[in-house]
C-alpha cells in the first residue's frame, strides 16, 4: 500500500490512511503497541481529534473509548445500531483484560470474543477504524493478530540525563503475501514526490484543553476498569475456610493416670501418653474428665 502525503506528519498519515480504508468502505484495524507510559493513551486521543476533523463528527466520545468488557455492548449498540453516531472509530485502551491467556479463543467466556464481534460488524455492517492498545503485540491471540491491518509502535526515548523526549510512532503494514506467518513491513510513503525511508512520525503534544479532556475521560474509564478488576478478584477469591475443631475422646494413661482428649485414630492400647511417654490408655471416667477440664 502506497501513501502519498502532503506533509510528513502523523495527522496527514492518519488522513490518508482513513481515506484509503474507512472512507473507501473498508474496515481498518490497528494494533498500538508500547511500553507502560510510552504514550498509547495519548496517541488514541490524538487520533480521535484527527478523526473528528476528518468526519466532522460531534458524537459523544464516551461510547468510543473502552476499558472494560462491560462497556463493549453499549459501544456496539451505539456505533452499529443507531443513527446518532457519525464517528466511525473505536479505541480499546486495555487489551489484556479482553483476551486473557487462560481462556480458549473459542470459549464463550472469553472476553476476546467481543473483539471478534467488533471486527465482524466492521466488515459486515459498517466499516470503522478500530484501534487496540497493548503493551505487547502478543497480548492478542494469533487469530486476532491476523485481523490487524496495521501496527503502530510507540517509542519514547530518554536521554542519559533522564530527560524524556517526544514519543515517536512507527507505522507497519501487515504483509498480505505471507499467510503462514504474521509479518509487518514498513509502508511505502511519499512526501512531496520523494520516498521516505524508515518512516517515523513525532507524536505532538496535547493542547491544554485536549489534555484536560483526556484526563477527565482517562480518569473516569480507569476508575471503572480498576473497579471491574477488583470485583473479578473478589468473585474468584476462595471463601475463607473456618477452622475445623477437632473432636476426640477423653482418655487416661494406665500408668500415670494423666487425662487428656485424644483426637487421633490409633487404638487405645497403642496411644502414647504425652506425660510419661508410656503406651496404653483407657477411656476416662466422668470425674477424671471433669478434673482435667478444671485443671485446663
């Protein structure tokens, strides 16, 4: 796929990418990979602003950012089955909670099924731009990875003095020719008639207004995400087992007449007295039991 840009910027690349996919009635799915704190969430909010300009959309953004599986249904209903949505994009902010490795990809309990539903609806009902954030590309199952059209890798460099530089975004295109392996290659990009080698886009900073709005959304969604995680842990936590009181029989040593409650399973003739260490006991009488309890 060849991209001809007017300017070597992330904004212009997103514009051309959308023109070649969603506006051409083709679904778009992008995996956004980056370490914790690299800027994945900031990138998604930047892309959302770009797309609002491209589609001239005024949709409520709360339906387009997903942190927990419980938010999927309302987003699906809003995007695919209502006429009010004019913003064909969806952003999944926490991938690991939707495709945990301990679920089978075909299990109905697997939260990753929701991602399959979005991809299928994007192909059959209405093409959308679907962005998924993850710390590693392997967070997704191999079948989901094969459904990704693009791969955005965010890298944040830090100087030797500890100064963090602006993150950069490296785009990769899935190679359609190789079917057995998942391979991503650098797209062919031309800017003003010249081909760009090793294309890298510097990620611009959010404006004060954008940053304020982002923090509001991010805080709200992450609070819901944390609550959902905690509730799942509470559901999975085993109930505390009450200590089982051992019951036994009262016995008296035949040699030293020491009386105690024996809770073992040995025959009385083979029980060892804890006081004199001799073998052999008999069942205690009521007066002996009463005396032992009073001494205790």
